[in-house]
C-alpha cells in the first residue's frame, strides 16, 4: 500500500499581498526607501552640477546682496528725509559709480602700467633678492635655479603680460564682458536694495505671525551688522591703501600703486595672517632695490598696524560686530573653497551676520565658578587649606 502523495507547499503570502522574495517576504516599505534614496542621490548630483556651473553667477549675486546692504545706511538716511526708496537707492548707487569712474580715470592707466611692469620685472627682482641674501648670510644660492623653480621663464612672463595688456580683440572682449558683469551686478544690487522691504514681507508671509516677528528682527540685525562691517572694512582698506601709497611713493619704492592696493585689501579682508602677507610683498620688492628700504617698509607696516588696531579701527568699527580671528580665518578658508577669491570677500560678513543673530537670540547662563583648594605652607609648616575661586 503506497502512501498518499503530499501536495506541494504553497509559498507564504504577505498580509498586504506582497510577493515573496528570495529571502522571504519583501517588506512593504523597501521599495519606497529605495525610491527615496535614488531621488536623494539624483537631487544631490543635480545640485552639485548646478553649483559647479553657476558658481560665478551665484557669487556675483551674493556680492550684489552684500553691496546692497552696505549702502543701506545711506539709503535709509535719505528715505528718512522724505525721498522714495527707489530714488534714494539710485542716487546712492550713482554717487558710488561716479566715484569708481573717477578713480579708474585717475589711476587706471597708471595701475595697469605699474602692474605690467611689476610682472615683467619679477625675474630681476628674484635675482636681486637672491644676491642680497647671499651677501648678507653667506649662502650659495643660484639665482637661475630659484627663477626656474618659481616658473618665471620669459615665455611665462610674456604670457602674463599679454593677459594684463591684451590686444585689440582681447581688449574689446574684456571690456564687453566687464560691462556686462558690472550692469548685472548693479541691476541685482539696485533691486535688492530698493525692494528690500517688499522682499522681507514676501518671505515673512510664508510663516505664522509669531515667527514673522523673529524674521523681521533677524533681517534687521543681519542688514545692520553686516552692512556696517563691510563698510568699515572697505573704509579701513581705502585708508590703509592711501597711507601705504604715500609712504611707498615718498620712499621711492617702484610699483607703489598696485602694492598699496594689495596692502589695503589683503590686510583688511584676510584675517590674522593678512597683515603679514600684505606688507611682505612691498618689502620684497623694496629689498630687490635697496635693502634698507625693505626695513623701513616693514617698520612702517608694523607701526601702522598698531595705530590702526588701537586708534583708528575701534573708532570706525565701534558699531559693528566683532569676529574672533580664528573664526574669521576659518570662514575665509571655507569661502575660498566654495566661491574662490570672491568667497574670501563675503565670508567674514556672513559670519558677522550669523554671530550677531546668535548673540541676539542665544541664551547665556551664569558661569559656575569651581573652587580650587590652595595649600599655604609658610615658614616650613603646613597651614590650613583655604578654598579660593578659580
């Protein structure tokens, strides 16, 4: 008698009708999770591609926003006197543009000529510097090897000079590109300044009434602190560049105008190490001509920095936010990594705005002072232990 045949086992079926997988029943949330992961990866790739290709445009727009909040004190002063905000913004921007055109007309040709001459004479400057070091310290450095290691070949120098002084076609292309970028910058800056209240109201309408007050307060703090910080930095940069230019011209250092502009901008917008980088280049150029001039340049840079830190700077930046040097240096490094040289200019103002908002809404607690035992043992004998605050 043969045993009855057993029927084939039926695969388990999930409660929601999901088909069984190789390792059992497929969870109902697995496909949704995989779809969300794929969408997140695709969104990241699109955002990275967009940021890479639009980095210069985004930097230009962000710089226009920084300029708009920098002129906000002047615009606000004109609006309080009865002038419409659009007209006040246009008047302030017109004055700034006229001042810029005047400076370019007065120093533009001299700046280009001196900058091209500085680049052309770089090999000779390096040779003179190496010879001065050999005479002073008894070293046996070879000027030709140093020039070659720095890639200061005649072909390379000629290429840089051609980039600085392009031909007719290159000059026309450069001028057209500069005009287009300038008009784009001014257009965005005008609308960001003239429509600032409307833009703030548009953003605030997306939130409940309680949060609208917070947004308005944060907006005002960011505009006030950041605008004041940027204005003070530019004012200090112009003052530093002017004083340095006069000193270098009187001392007879060649290429005094580009070196003075370098000193003013670098010393104010690169924290901590900017002062030493700023005065280092004029000192090297002066050292190639006359070693004593380099010493005078270094002494001038140190003296002016002390005067600025203790007398000029506190008066100009009294109403702006103070940024810790380490935080400022880190922000500049991050800004350069994200937006290049333009990021170095906008990094510190952004950190200043964030820090001012944190100081306004951040909560601080009373510091708990721990008592540390202090043992006194006068005249070779143990004395009683007295606890003093740390």
